[in-house]
C-alpha cells in the first residue's frame, strides 16, 4: 500500500557517459537524497506497521482495505490544489510546512498507539491526515529537481531518486514487520515504528531549512489566484491529448492493481497464516522487484517501446492477481510478487515520464498533481471496491474479479499510446515583440478579452492552412484561451479570421509567457501561409461593460490593433 506517489524513474533519451552518481557530488542534492531515503524507509515501515495494527484492531477486510483508501484519497481530493500551490507559492516554504504537518500527524499517532488509545477509525483518521501532508507535498517535491542539479544531470538525478524510493520499498516493509514482531504488544511495536517515522521527517525539514533556493524562472506578472491556477491546469489537461493518454493508462492500471496492495495483508493473515514479519516480507518482495526494475529499466526501454512495457506488465499482473487468489504457498507468492514489483515500477515510471515530458515548465506541478490525483484515485476507488467484495464474499472472489477486470479493459487501454514519436520542445520561447500597451485606463484583470487575427490565404493553400490553424487551436486553448474559432469570409474566401477569448488582459499576458519552442513552430507554420504585404493584423478588444456615469474625457476607442 504505497503512501507516496510513484517516484520518477524517468530517463529521457540522452546519451550519458557518466557513471550515474554525479548528482551525489552536489552537496545539496546529496543531503536531500539521504534525508529522502531515510524518510522513505520510515514511510514504508509505517505502511506495514499501520496495516498490521489494523488487522489486530479488526477482522473486517473492508476496514483493512480502507487503509489503502486513507492513503490514496487525499491525493484524489487535493492533487489539483497541491499542483496549483506548488506552481504559485515558494516551494521551499511549502515543503517545510507540509513536512512539519506530517511529523506532527505521525507523532500524535505514535503517542496514542503507545498508550493503547487507538481504534480502527482513529488509525484511519491519522493515516488520512498524514497523507494530506503527503498529497500537498509531492508535486512541489518532484518539481524542485531541476532547481537542485544542472539540466544535463537530470537523467541521473531521477534515476537516483527512483533507486532511493525503491530501496526504501524493499527494506522498509521488512523492517516495519520485524519491529512490530519484536515486541510482545503490537501497540508498542507499531508505536515505535510511528515514532521513528516522525523523526525521519525532521531530517528532511533540516535540509529544506538550509536550502537557499534560487527559482529557475520567476514571472514578472502577478501570481495567479489558486482557483484560476486550478482552472488553467484543468484547461491544459483538457486540450493535451498526450497527457490525457497517460492519465487513462494510469487510472485503468491502478484501479485493478490496487487489489494487490489493499488485500495483501488479508491474504497474509487469513490465507497464508502469517504474522507481521511474514506480511513485511511479502510487502518487501514488491519493493525488491521495484529495485530490480529501477536498475534495469534503462536497458529495457532501449529494447522495447512504452506500449510494449505496459502491455507485458498488465498481462503479468493478471497472473499475479490469480496467484494471490488461489495459491497458498508463501514461496510461490514471494517469487510472484517480486516480478510484480518490477512490473509495477516499470509501468508507473513509464507513465510518469510520459507526463513529465509532455508538459512545459509553467504547468509542470499542476500536471503532476493531476497525474497523482488520477493515480491515487484509481488506488482509492479500487481499494474500496475490492475491500467491499472481500468483506461480503471472499478475498478469492475479489482478487479474481480484479484480474478479470484488468484483462477485459486491456484492449481499451492499449488504444491510448504514450511516448510515441518525437518529443516536443518545451523550451520557453522569447517573444520578439513586446506586448501591446492598453490605450484605455483599464485594470489588467478586466475582461474578458477578445483577440482577433486576420489572415490572407490563397485558395490553393486553404487545406494546409486549416490543418495548421487547428493545431494552433490546441496551443491557444492550452495556454489560457476559454474560446476559440476560425472563420472564413463569405464574400472573400481568401480572408480568414481567427478569434480567441481570454478571461482577462492579464491572462493574455500570461499566455505570451507560456509559449514554447514547439508552440512557436506551429505559429510560424500558420504565419508562413499568410500571403500579404503586411503581417496578419491583430486586434485586442476588452468587453465593454455598462457604466452608470461615463467620464466624458475617456477616449471612445475600445480596441487596439497591432502586429501579433
């Protein structure tokens, strides 16, 4: 039951002759990596101890499965908000606050567990509080990587981050199970694990407090409001087909695979008659497989496409679910889970890197927040369903149903391709012309604003132009337009007009900052098909609101004409 979102195991297609450990020579990244590794071990120890404590507090498979929901639901509810805040506010301060939140949540849970004043619902509540902090922390935590190391070291950096999380996933569950089993009272063992996890957050806070952050980019414009930032993030997702494909693959995979994570403790205790150490070993087997995948995935990607990796992983996990449902041999299950952990990491890292590479920097944290919402939404909703089925029938029925569902939906999911074709260049494009100056005494937040662009296109270029302009439609809408249209003059068919609407003049200025090199290629293709002595004429118009007492001295002008 992962309490953290899947780590980035992405390695962009860059030939790197280094040994892979160069980022560790940078003191700031090295301190962050060590602190993160220790904290991740504590997180996975808590995962095992918390789930096993729940099996001691109740025999209900539904309540046990709800531990997965308590871990995943905060991301489902807060992922978009977390991404928006990480793109708006100082990420260092945000990270310190949410790390302190998690420390306090786990610390209180440890005290309550030590004194034995803990119930199933209290355990679920504090697990939920802990993962509120995790949900709000993760987009900012992932988005700071380019601020810590040079761009050329990012492939090695994300590989080291993956190794950190997967090493913790392999070691943490076994250590957690061993510590719980080492005490006569499960409350003492679980409380000790919770206390150690609380201490682990202190190390991360210390690193963040000593970090003198220098942002890579700081807009000259006022920051977006949170609601507007969330809307712009959702608008980007709506008009980004590549990102949508990644989200569909993430949800369909995690929804069914969540049965493995949410019911593993039930299988260990009821079907295999294992104690906390046995459960920790089973959970750690998934982590061991993840470590193997993290060290070999670079070579696997060189031989197989992303779609082939996802297909193999999906079909293998159908087998894993059936083995968990019907096989009662711990050794067979351990071997099966090791490969399942490798398949899990291969799939989630491949989807994760497809998200990273499909979005520009200005919306990166919001895209990651959307991805985490989708990922954990599948985990949370799936855990509820499989726990409910196991509660009212059996774990065998629940796991078999999940296996059948994963197999049946596979033909649908494989229609959504990821990481196909050349990667877009998301380098920010520097506009050659300054933004037009408003002629009216107008507040930049006033709107909506209509931008109108007139083109002259010969009849023989009409088909090519419409293809290019509809590609530009996606750029306009992703960058902030709320409406878009292209119109052909009914009298003069060579004259076409592109119109798009922004919520405010400030949003239009933001859209200019958001243009990437790939976007500019599309814009240049459209402009090249315009044939006239003058460039396309652009008009900017602000909505004319009714004024009770108009000021006579104001100019009656309501539009600005300029070059695009």
